[in-house]
C-alpha cells in the first residue's frame, strides 16, 4: 500500500476500519460537568437539584453510549461488526443487498446517510428489520453521523469489497431528493410546514406509482396556496419555492426514469 494512503485505511491488506466520531464523546462530558457544577450551588433549591440530577444522569448515559465497544471493519471477507445485537463477522454471502441511502430530513436539518442491508434468505443478523430496500425488509447497520470517515470514503471501500451487492443510492447534488442546507430569513416560511410538504413530495418521488405522484403534486399545489405561512424566522421563501418547483417537475416526469431511492 502506498505511503501516502489515507489514514482511514488499515495497515494490512485493503480492509477499512471506521472510527467513532469524537464529537459524540464531548457532549456527555459537558453535561456531566454542568450537572456537577449546578449541584455544587443548589442551596437546597429543588429546581437546581433537579437540573443537576438531569445533567449528571444525562451525562453518564451519554458516556455509556459514547464509550461502549464499537467496531465496523470493511474487508474482503465481509463486515466485521461490534454493534448492539451484532458482534461478529457478517460474510458477504449473508447479505443480498447493501445500500447507502439518504434518509429524509430530521426537524428541518439534513440527516446523515445510513447504511442498510437486506439479509440473505434464512439469515438473522440480530438487529430489528427497521428499514426497507426496494420493498424488502432491511436492517440499519450504521448511521454515518457516528463515524469520522466520509460517505464517499465508505462508499469507495464498499464498492471495492462488497462488489455488485452494494449500491450507492445517495441522490446526486441538485436532485430533488438531495438534502438541503437551508437559509433562514425574517418572514420566511414556517419550517414545520415547509418540511412536511417537501417530505410528501420526496416520498412520492421514490415511488413508481403515477397515481401517488399525481396525488402528491395536488397536495403540493394546495399546500403552496394555503399551508405555507410566514414566520418571524423561517426558511428562505425563494429557496423553498425552488425546491418545491423541482419536486413538482420531477413528479410530473416519467416515473420509469425514477430518482434513486
């Protein structure tokens, strides 16, 4: 392996080992410190005692989650994992599909991509089947917000090691399904109402059903007329209008030329 290889590569072979994001270890310490500090100045006041207890308990819980054992290694043999309910090498033949996808926004903020897997027939991975890929039950293996490595680095490793069972389903930049970095403005659109309209449009865009797409276009049109209201601080009206225009155009297109799911 060349000396200038990125530091996310392991030193042996072509395996790639992911590393937990350091920021997930900072906040629990801050909460714990806040709780201890507030607890030292309670003067017997119930409200301060309660705030101190919440900070200490939250900090300890966060530290437990941040420092519990973690392993996610991508190699020629499969995925060597240590996650809740899954502590073993999952070999590639145990997986029918492995998809890197972009979830919908959470509370108006773009969500990190996640890696989901469809187990092969008869294979139990020990984690709940809480996702779907092309209509098939799937399991979430990794929220990429948890790790330092970028989605592009992870996708490159999976492309090399997992072969055709891996699919990068992240929408390209400029796609109506791509996450939006919102600009906030005075008298912009209310965030909850804009989020809901965009969610409806994006979910319909993932479908091949012309009826569902047509119904979503009607909902978007009515929503733009009656549901979008200004707020003291909301999403830029120009930006929201551009996103909704792009969604409407994509929904009106031939569904066989569908966006990636």
